[in-house]
C-alpha cells in the first residue's frame, strides 16, 4: 500500500524565481509578434477550399469577383506591373485573349519601358499562335526601346523558327542600323552561315570591320582635337 502510494506521487516542478522584475528596455507588442510570425511563416494557413463550378451562372459570378479583385489591386497601385501581368495571365488561362490584350495595353500606358511587360505580352501571342499580333508587338518593342537587345534576339528567332528567313534578315538589318554590340553582329553572321549564305556573311563581317574602324578613327580625331585645344 505504501509502495503504491509512493509510486502514485508526482514530482511538482520548481518554479524559477524572477530576480529582476523591472520592465525590459525593448518592449514587444502583440502586433509585432503577429507580424514576425507571419513573416517567418510560423503559422501555416490551410489552403482555401476548392470551389466547383456547376453552371454558367456560377462561372460568370466567379469571373466577376476575380476581375473585381484584380481591378482593386491595380487601383491601389497602378505602378506594380506584376499585378497587371497576373491579371492578363489569368484572362489568358480562360482563353479570353482579347481581354488579356486590353490589360497588357493598359499596362504599357502606365510603364512602356518595362521590358518584362513587352516580353510577356509577345510570349502570350506566340503561345496562342497569333503570329501577326506577335510581330506587331515585337515591332513596337524594338521601335520604342531599340537598345534592348533581348527584343531583337527574340524577334529574329521567332521569324527564323517560322521559316521566314527573309523576314528575319530584314529584322537583322534594322538592328544593325543601330550599331549594336559585337555579339549582335556575330549573331547575324551565324544566321547567314546556318543557311550557307557565305557571301552574305562575309559582307556583314566587312561592314562590321568598317564600322569599328570608323568608330575608332572618329574617337581618335576627337581625342586629338581635345589635346590641341
């Protein structure tokens, strides 16, 4: 009986005594604790419940609510281009290509210098096999931002993949008028060599050499004049 009583006893842990009961120098608020928990993802939120759409009326209601959410986000800060791109990609996922185009055009009115915006817009058209629309976007992009080499590379690559060799050559010629960096000239030369156009490749190389020499001479002449002054 004594043994069972001894075995049934539980040891009560000792409570640590607080030696310094003065308030801490840095006070932490409840809001700060919640914010840190969210930033560190300490609390994992359950995924939203899946909604099954059974008829056209529910589908239209879903579209209306999603569009309102996207529009509200854009209205809060029009300069956040990622919101525009998400909106357009969502419309594209619904095969609402014309709506997606409208969103991209609105976004370009906000920030036409955003390279990612032009790329996403053109990629959407190419993905949906809208070749003429894609050409129009690339043409506008290289006209608006001619120093962005990525636009020229993708434009010429698209035309080459479509088998439009003459069109790709025309884009390369427009590019060379801007006197781009050396890699661009090499890309044009390699393009011609892929189609066994050795004479064309040689002519392009000679043009590049003349351009580099004329640029070097112009620089030397300016330097000499500066020294004489």
